[in-house]
C-alpha cells in the first residue's frame, strides 16, 4: 500500500501553516527563527528528494524534525528512510509519529500525518525481510554464539527469524575455537534461511577419504643421491689412482734400493706419492659419501612411512619408497648397500 502525497506546493503551504499554528499559543514553543529554519530545511529536503538524492533529503528532514518534533516532519523522515531501504528505522519513526499526543485544535495536517503514518506502519511488516541462521554440527555441550552485523542474537532467540533491512549482511557463528563468517543478501519481503556448518575442518589424525597424502620432504632423497654419487666417484678415483701408485711403486723398487732414489727418479717418486695421497683422499671421500647416502636412504623411508597413512599391514603403493633392513657394504675397492627394498 502506498499513500498518495499532496503536490509539493500544496504540501509546503500546509506544512508552513501547520508549523505556525502549532506554536501560536505556546509561549515555550519554538522561536520564529526555529520555525523559519525548519521551513527552509523541509524545502531543501523536497528539492533533494525530487532531484534523486534520498540520502540528502533524509538529512534535511531529520534536521527539521529535530527542531519541530511534529507529525508532519516525522512523516517525511519515515518516507525518506523507506526510500533508502531503512525499513526498520522507518517503523521506529512511524511509531513516534503515531504515538504523538493529539492536542485540541491542532492543525489538520498533523491529523492527516498520523493517519498516513498508521497506513505506512501497517504496510511495512510485510516488506521487512528476515534471516534464519540454521547451525549444524555444533560441538557437543557448546551453545553457538551468533551475531548479525555485529549485533549479538540472544540464545533464546537463536532459532527465530532475524528481521533485517534489505541488502547485504554479515553473519558470524562461533562455538569454542570454531568460527564461521558468511555474507548473505536479502531483498524486500524475502525470508531466507542461512545454513552454517560447524564441522571441524582443521588438521585431523586421519586425512579425509580421497585427499592426497602429504608429500615427504625432498631433503633425504637429495642426501641419498648426493651421498652415493660421491661414494661412487670417490671409490672410482681412489681405486684408479691407487692402482697407478702401486704400479709405479713396484717399478721404483729396483731403481731405488733401500728407499734411496737417484736424482733422475725423484720426480717420478714425487708423482707416485701424489697418486697415493689422491687415492687415500678419494677413498675417504667415498666413505663419507656412502655414510651420507645410507643416512638419506633411511630418512627417506622413514618420512615416506609417516606421510602415507593407512591401516597396519596395508600394501604399500608402488610409488612408496620405504626400504627395510638397509646396511652399507664397504670393501677395499667398492662401496654399496644391501637390504630389502
């Protein structure tokens, strides 16, 4: 239901007369300056309303009503609030207008304003939308705390539709350490139910079905491949240089009796000693590499086992690399690992 409004010139004239009559016999009423200011503000409000500025119109009407506090100014405030979608605020304003006491001999526009306010007030409830927050999977023994636009809903009213203005609203539901924040938009006359699920989504001991298993760290694999690579290179270099040193040593035995070599064999002796030193260093590096590789191998298997949840005795997937009973095998000229893979 929409109330037909008088045309702007007639409304302004009626309002001006009403403002004068309302204060003519009251010595403590508004001053002439107050009344004139209120007329000017109402005129400004009309211009802003007709010019497509409902927010500016509301501000002007509210300023006029703050001065006069009469049914006609209150009615214009309510109409501007309705135009802005402030239906809850409009009902409050209309209630003030309707409850304003009638005075003997008051201006006819005041009587008409109360009747118009009653008509608007009867229409508004069907236009005010609502939101019903339906909470599911709340923790046992914990009463969810619900807020709509930062206004807390009392627990006793949690299952009742919440009356709101049309537009976007923010709903927050908290239960213990769990919090859910939802945005919901409602139109005039719409009654919407918002479902909020408080089921745990944080880390659990078991991954949900179908969820990918967490990946194991790549560091153990790097250690394993780098270590065994160093071991292979070290042993290879150590073996080759060791054999070369041994061969040259045998050749120098006859030329260097009692470990004393002639001057023409000194350089050859130095080369032989260098080869021996290189062989020793290479074997040491190979041994260190083997140790690092075995450590990486063991760590790789351990991290893979922890990252792949499953029932005891379940068959390991083909991609799971988890060796068992692994040991390093070292020899004078080789290095390796043995165990069940």
